[in-house]
């Protein structure tokens, strides 16, 4: 820690108001940035995934080469929309608001989930993180990796807890009508699978969309929900999430090692959360945050 003003002793000596002001000053350095990388990521990822279909069907690309690419595409499809859900690309009234909504809606097409449902249930997750009854993502909590895997599979069943939790969340905020988006998305998904199978392309459909969707959904739930929230028992502002060191690094863990920053300041772009986390780390420790193995770093 090179800044003497950020030592534990110096921070403890500050009044609550002064500590709040210092935290806001640091956070301000990472706000109000348009995440152009996320915009390019969301749109280009969609185009790559869409291109796999004609390339495979017209025998320009082996399905066994396309399959892992499709898995990667679906796994990468959620986070750009997540930036849009928090209006990080552009807030309402901004000239680029159309781009925010475009990325939000189209980037999750490979994921097979509608933007409006994802956005509104995610806002409820932020408002009620780790609440057993009000957090739509609460069912993802599990005592260990194996229990998480079981929960993940159960969550996506037609009568699974996620279906009811998401529906209840939308009903609670008066937006049950948005479930029609989910119905339409699922109808398109099932229609594509049925049509492909009917025309003799069941393997292509399974390996370009059905299986990649399930693999990616488990991966996304693990790193975006389970890992940063485990054990998921604290509900206070500075205790909802935790910092952790992933064995696969920050890139493969989808940047979620620093998810604690996102819950505290949702409008900081994903690409800026590592720097913001390290800048805030002394304050986070004072606040009682669980920053995991990062407490060992200078």
C-alpha cells in the first residue's frame, strides 16, 4: 500500500462522512465510461455465432470445430447485455441509448433469454441479494461445487425453482406481462430445434445451440451467481458478495473475482472493476467486506 492516507490506521481515524467521501472520490475515477469493448464484444459475438449455422449446414466448417466455438459464443453472450441492463453503455436520455438497448436485446440471442426479463429480475437480485424469498437467484446457492451443479440442473427444469422465482419477481414489480418475451424466445428456440431435426439436422441443432446453451448456462451461473455470492448469507450492503481468487484467472472466471465492486457500484464497467477493486481494497477491508485471498496482496 503506497498511499499513506490509505493505511488501515489512517482510514480508521476518518469520520464516517469522510470515509464515505473518500470512497466516492475513488469510485468516481471509474464511472461514466462507455464500455466500447463490451459493445463490440456483444455484437461481434452474435455475428460469429450466427455465421456458424450456414458454415456448418453448407459444409464449409465441421460441426466438431463449430461446437466449441458455439459453446464459447453462448458463454460470452450474457455479459454485454449485463452492461446494458445497468445502462452502463448509455442511460435514458443519452444519444446512445439506442445502442445500449440494441446490445442488451441482441447479445443474449445465443443464450436464448430475453433482455427485459433478464434486466428486471436482475434488478430484483440487486435489490434483495441473498434474501431467501425475494432474491430471484437465491436458489443457485449451494454448500459446494457438486451441490451447485445439482441446483443448476434443477433450476432449469420446467417446474424448477428459478422459473417460479423469476415469475414471482416480475409479478411483485408489476411486470408479469414481460413473461411473454420468455415464451416467445422459448418458442423460437424449440421451433429451430424441431425444424432442424425434422430436416435431418438434429446433431447440428444439438451442437450449435441446445448443448452449448446448457453448458454455458451452468458456467455463467457458477461464476456470475454462485462463486461471488457464496455462502450467500449476508444481506447488508458490504456483505452481499465476496472477492475470490479463481484457479482459472480473471478472464476465464468472467471478471467475477471482483464482483463485489459491481454490487456496490453497478455503473462501473466490467473492464474497470479490477482496478476499482484494488483501489478500494483498503476501504473494503475496513467496511468488513470478504475480499478473500486478495487481502494478502499489497
